[in-house]
C-alpha cells in the first residue's frame, strides 16, 4: 500500500519554514528577505525535480505564483491553492525560521499557515516518484503569492487555469481547518474614509473645520448601519453581514484644529450580496453622514465563498478527516475559483488558533492525517 513517511513530511516542512517569506507589508528587522521570491525559486526547482511541468507567473514585482502540473491516469483534474506568504515575525518567540520539532509538533512561522500543506504534497509527490507509482488524478499545484494582505495571487492563478483550458473537477484551498472540509466563509470590503477639514489655531476653533468632529458623525453612522443590518438584513447560510469601524487616525498637533481624519471600515459580505452594491451604499453613507467632504479609498473587496456541503466529494473528505463539513469566520482564497472549479473546499492541517501568533506550530498527527486524505483523493481511484 502506498504510504508517505512521517520523516519525509517533517523534512519538507523544515525546508519550507527555513525560507523566509514574510509579506512585505508586515516585514521588520527579523523578517530576512521579505516576499515570496526565495520560496518561489525553491519550489520551481523542487517541482521540476519531482517530475512536474513548471510555470511561473509574476503577481507583484519579485513575487510570483509557481504552478506545477503532474499527469495522472484518469481524466479527473484536481487542484490545490497553497499560499506561500506568511504574516510578520517581529513578535515571535525564538527563531521564527528554525523549524524545531518537540512534543509531537513542528514549530516555526508558516508551520500551520500554510507551509504544512505544501510539505505534505511535496512528500506525496516524492514518495510517488520513489515508488514508481502514478497519480490517479491530473494534479495542478498552485503556490500562490500575497494571500495575507490583498489576495492578489488567487485571481491570477484562476485566470491562468482558464488560459490553460483546465476545468478543475475538485479543488482544495489550503488553510488550517483541522483537516475538516470548510464549505463557506464571508467575504470582505475594506474602505478608508478620509475626512477633509480646515486647520486653524485651537484657541479659535470656529476659524477651522474640525475633521475629527466630522469623522465622529461618520463613525456613529457606521455603527447605526451595523445595527440596522443586524435587525433587517436577511440571514444567509453565512449569517448576517457586519460593519465595523476598525481604525481612526487624525490630527497633527495638540493646539491645531485637525484638517484630516481617516476612518477605516471592515464590511463582512455574506452569500448572494453584490460587492458593487455594497461599495456604492458605503460611499453614499459616508457622504451623507459626514458634514465635511470625504475622499474614499478602496483597500480590499473579496466576495464570499459558499459550496455544497452535501456533495459526494465533500462527504468523502468529511469521512476521511473525521470532521463534519462546516463554515468559518475567516477569509481564504476560495472566493477566486467559482468559475474554474466545479467543486471547491477549504481544508488543511492544524488550527487557525495557531496561526499569526507569537508561536506557530502544527501537530505531526495532523500532517499525517492530511497525507492520508491527499492519498485517498489523488492516488486511489475514485468510483
């Protein structure tokens, strides 16, 4: 019977963690060389050494997606999206890039989010090469850039699949889900409202126009709109939409009437909502609520994701993992693949609770569980 050794998986994960790939927006003195350049180059070499057809596509300067294709014995197409960027490391305990193994866990930045999934698929491909066995499915692995901030790598990958004429039958987006299938999550719209005032000496405030005071009106309107959504918005399979003011910044001196104040908002998007309509409504709210002019900058707009939890494939994943299909509150790259994958699910080892913290780790037992799931999905013949 085909098997992947625990040692193979851990070795691959240690190699991956050792390559810094911190998203540039969160890079600090401890990040090493930020971005995905180094890990993309390594993956291109490894994919080729493991018999893959290798493609590279730049998403941002120096930050590329890497794609590998392995041909199977059937007509079925399976795909993986595994992002290669990590969050920052400045707050971490110890060396974030030294993948230590202790107490049944592998520690290090990216250990769970999401280099664990990359390690398992690399170990699977290596074990297949060593055994002379073949995949059942045709497999595309997309190692995608920039998931943690703007999620630009996923739509680039989706468009590449379209251009290749590949219609994916089953796709897994790698995120820590305790190896259980996730079939839905909210989308998000993030906007920055910059209120424009007029500066003046604070001893004569009537000679100025106070941007902070105007922004206060806007913040209260944002809160009122959130409350309205909770009362009046129809409940979807993903719950109700939310609207939150997350950052407020303004003022230039203790004795100056502020001429600028910026309010950043986070609007969670549920199933069947239109991003365009939401953005238009938020523009209207800002201009109506603020007594001063507002400039609006769009920071992020990602749709929601919702799949069928009762399909035969999702039920297989649930049975193999021992976890029922569910929805989650955080976002993933899955929103990008509605038009290129007949079925898509989010699945990976470990818990989201271990991601983004001062210490990051994944249980080795979870790596083994994912190896079993990948083997059943990709190697064994599907009936």
